[in-house]
C-alpha cells in the first residue's frame, strides 16, 4: 500500500515515454517527387496553375500521402478556384497529421472562400490553441482571411435575365 503512489507515478512515466515513440518524424521526399514539387512551385510562381497541379499530382503518385505534397496540391487547386477539391486535400493532410498548422490554416482559408466563416473560426481557435497564442504565422494568415471575409459572388451572363424593351420610334 505504501508503494502504490510511487508505482502509479512510475507506470505513468513509462506509459508516456512509450507512447511518444509512436510519433515518427516526417518522411523525407523522394528525389523524383522533390524535383516534381520544385517544378510545381516554379509553375505556381509563373502563374501556370494547371501545370503546377499536374506536377504535384505526379509527385503524389510517386510518394502517396506525403503531407507537403498534399498541401502544395491544395494550395494550387485553391488558387484555381476549386475550393471543394482543396478542402479534400487539406482534410487528407489533416488525417495524416492532425496538428499540422499549415493544413489547418489552409483549410480555414478555403472555408472562408467558400463562405463558411464560422467553420473557419473553429480552425482559427484550434490554431491558437496549437500555437499557444495568435502570433504564429498560420494563425495570422487565417485571421486576415477571416477579417477579409468571403469574396463577393460572381454573376455570370447566364444568370442575368434580360428583358428587351420595345420603344416606339
């Protein structure tokens, strides 16, 4: 009975140290995938989003499930205006690494762009919790996107119904 508190403390230390060994460091990029990611980033810098998406998708086939590739692909699809697809890539990245601050910020920005500002605020709260404050770069980035708000809706010519006016000469 006298040793119960000490035994519990020792068991807790062993359990915590054993569970911390389960988290593995990030896997480095395969050289072929790294070359494709670099080509994709170059294409993004040149504002060639379609080529960048092709490069990132090719890199993802070489090294499936790599978080950095998924984040680049999500950013490219978001830049193309495909917010739903970007959200998919961010969520896959978050399923692999739930505490990835850049994935949380990117998902929040995509949510703002889709108009789901309240859901983006939940991401912001989680980011602040992970960072410990609101001064980390991803939290600032998401806060700026939330403050800016969703973009105004785009009206196409097909949505506008014209009524011809007939006037006498």
